[in-house]
């Protein structure tokens, strides 16, 4: 029988721990403030931003909302980011991605002050992760490490195969698994003999952005499978990059979609906000 890794339960535990820490910080006269910027009104982004603000409120983090119109120029957004960089009341800045086409995402990310980059996207924070020094780490991969840790799944010495090489998930995921002493293989769209590699994984992290891409034929019997994808299927139901029904019986543990990795991303964002004042 396989274990379903309950991201909702684990994220709730983390949020309750953080709530306690924030209460203690407040007792010392310290408050935490996150600025959340959304450009345009993409429905999925609105849901994510709403959930992030809700989690902040639960924990006791103040959030400032900036909802900018779709036609916002790059200059306007950069001006706002610079203003928030200079504002001592603001501890963290989050610019929800994706941004509209007229705005250079990379330029915006690199303009956020690294010490307020609670998403961990700035190259200074990515570099810190790479060389093992202190910095913010991208929330989704950090959440996955926490899911594994709190589920009692050992990483050290395990063959960890990461499917996907994005800046937000695949690359930082690989670095974090390496930091935890995993043996890491990164696979991507140009990888040859993909199944040969994924079938060697003790821990398989799937972040390919394709609904149901991974079925049982990609999985070694008893592997741990982490599904980062989130999509709507033809019946408008949420589904992941992994075909859960086919894959799950061959795993020892697997994350569901929804209720697996997703809630952890938000828990880790609030974790990064709390560490911004410690
Ligand atoms: N869009 C999708 N995931 C994320 C995330 O973790 N942070 C931000 N800022 N935007 C996203």
C-alpha cells in the first residue's frame, strides 16, 4: 500500500508553527509586511494571490495589495518595485508571474532587492543556493523538501530524478536535493531514453507542465513520486503532471493534485517572510 503525502495537513502544521513565531516577534515589537503585486487579472493568478494573502492574514503577516492593470508599462512596474525596495516597512516583495508580454520578467525579478525577494528568484539568492550560503530559496522546491522531511522520507544517498529544468522549480529543486546529499539527475525535453532514467529514481520529482505525462511505465516499483503540475482536465477537474490512478499503486508514496505540493508553496512563502525579520 502506498502513502498519500498530505500537503494540506503538513502546510497547516507549518502555518501554525509560523503563527506562533509571528506572535513572539510581535511581542518583541517586530512586525512583518509583504507587498503583493499582480499585473492584469489572469484568473489562476488571482486565485494564487488570494490564497497567499489569506495565508499571510492567518499567520499574522500584513499584506499590501497592488493590483495593476494589464496595460501597465515596464517602467511603471519597475518604479513601484523600487519604491517598495526603499520602504522600510516592507519586508518582502512578491510579483506574481507570469507578467503581460510588454514586461520583461527577468528585469523585474532582478530589480527586487535580494533581501526582500521572498520568492527566491533573484540571481543573488539563486547563487547563494548554488554555493551553499544563506539566502531565500524558491518556495515550491523548498516546500517539496519539507514535505519529504515531514513524511519521514530520507533523501541522503537516494537517486533523485528531477523532470524539468525551469528556474522556479527544476533547477532549484536539483540544488536542494543535492544539498540534502541526494544523487541528482536532471531530465528535460531533450533528454534521450527518458524512461530509462526515471525508472532508476528512488525519488522522482515531476515538473514538466503536461497533464498526466508520467504513468506507471516511468516509475520504479516503490519509488516516491512528487507531482508539481497543476492543470484542468477535460472535465474541468484539477490534475497534475502524473497520471495518479496508473502511477500510485507502483509507488511507496505520492503527492496528490490538488492537496500535495500546491499548499506547500504558500506555506514556504510565509516561512520566507517570517525569516525576513529574523
Ligand atoms: N507564478 C507561479 N508560481 C509562482 C511563484 O511561486 N511565485 C510567483 N511570484 N509567481 C508564480
